[in-house]
């Protein structure tokens, strides 16, 4: 749920009370409606079974029950969550480019109408998702507006260097004299090619990647500010993504795709940890491919 200021009825960023709870929902989104009953049941079973010594399950249960009957949740008008938008950008970009790393006779990797149609469609979709995070209208639930609201607090929290905080603020400020040219070319592409059907922006694919790296770094800083000392959220596992392609590619080709995707993902993870001004690395890591290693040992019974 998002609470609004007194006498406000329209759900938008300007009318939203600037509380930590509201910002948390705006940043991370809510559980999907098709999963909420399952999560309510899971938390109830933990409580009934006496497995809620910290009280976290009861707090989560109360929240989910309230959320389920929230009018904005029911009609789908709550913001999707900045993290979910960024994850979709990352997943779409790395998945499509990993497929195109494979030299195959399969139609998706050839220069043909269907391939070009999917390539253009995905590029436009990801561009629109990425560009909306720069929106600066007072009503917008955007990364830009979150940053503008919290920049000074983030600076005081010593999460990143002052120079980097000021650099990020300059990039969101739309000042042509201080804006990075790669970001400028990307936004020109979004505004002209996607929104106004012109194609003379001069954007290179590297501009898209630079802009994506910028957004991921900004997200990492904001995530560290709101959720310090949390485990990185995992990305989708490769097997889930490539199973539909198994009838069309060899096992070796599928593995090449997985390796290509992992390399691209690692580049994005590295961007989240890289100071935009100095290039130095830090420990900020909002996303990761968490792995659990299980060691199985055999135990021989005494005298057996």
C-alpha cells in the first residue's frame, strides 16, 4: 500500500507521503496477485507451527492480508517496483544477446525478417523501460525522483563518494553541458527514434550499455541506502531460460549461451560495484547469482 498526503486522492509520486515504507514499495514492488494467497498460507503455517520466534512471519502475514484487499493493489495501479524494471532490462538484454552468440542455422540467429523483428522489438522495449527511470515529472514513480529526494541523505550516509553523488545528480538534471554523451545519445534515441519516429541520433550499442551500467550503479547505491547488509537478490537460473530452446540447439550450443549470458551478467554486476567517477570497486552488490553448495559425506556405522 502507498499512503498519500492529506487531501490527496490521486496515486503518484508528488502526492505520496515520503515515508520509508512507501519508498520501499516503490523501489521493490509487491508480490504478484497470483502468489499472494500462497504466501499468506506459508506465513500462517509458520506461525501455527511455532516457527516465528522473531515475529517476522506475523508482521509479513498482517501486511499481506492488508495488501490483498488494498484497492490500488486489486486494480493493478501500484507501481511495479524499480528493481523489477531493472531486472527485466538485465534479463532481456543478456538473454537475447546470449542467443545471438551462437553460430547456428536456427532462424532466431540468422539475419532474416523474424530475427530483425524480434531484435528491434526487444531493443525498443528495453529502451523504453530504461528511459522511464530518467523521468523527472513530479508525478513519476521514477529512479530519478527517488534520487532527487534522497541524494543529500545518501551523501551524509557515506555510501559513495561526494564526487560520485554529485555526478549522478548532474546526469539526472538534464544539463547538456554536464551530461555524459553516451547517456545523452541513448536518451535522444529513446525520445526521437522510439517516441517520434526519427532515426538520426547517432547512438551506438555501447551508449545503451553505458546508460544501463549507470542506472545499475545508481540502483546499487540507493539499494544500499535502504537495505544495507542484505544478501543480493538472485537472478533467474539459466536452466529456466534455455529449456524451451533445447529442441533447436545442441547441448554445446546451449552451454555457450549460458556462458555468454553469465559473462554479460557479471559485467552488469561489476557495474553496480564501480564508482562512476573514479572507476574504483566497492562492495555494493544489489544482484547476484546465489549458489548453495551441498557437501554429501558418507558415514560408516561403527562396527559396520
